[in-house]
């Protein structure tokens, strides 16, 4: 479960067995978790985050999308 980024109490990561899915990132803080597709950046799942938090998380994912995609491709051995 590689962690890509920790910021403002949020942990951005992905699961090592999800390489058969399109690139995405999971985010957790406390008991809340969400999943965002990376291309395009879109909410896939949410468990516990409130609307304003999801808006903030989407902006954070958009700002770091290239970093998250690079980490995804490096981990799963995908060539661009």
C-alpha cells in the first residue's frame, strides 16, 4: 500500500493489487476514505468525507495529478 503523499492530515495512496484498474488514488483521514480516478480527475467512491472536504480533495488531486500518475506507472511498471 504505497503512500504517495501526506498533507494536512490526509494520506494519499494506492493498493498494490489494483494495477488492473485505471490510474487512481485513495485518500484517507481518520475513518473517512475516498477514491479518485486520475484521468479525468473524478470521484469514484466516498465513505465519510463531507461535500466541502471532497471539493478540497479534488483540488488537491488535480494539483498533484502528474505526480500521482507517475507514481502509479512506476509502481505498476506501465510505460507512457
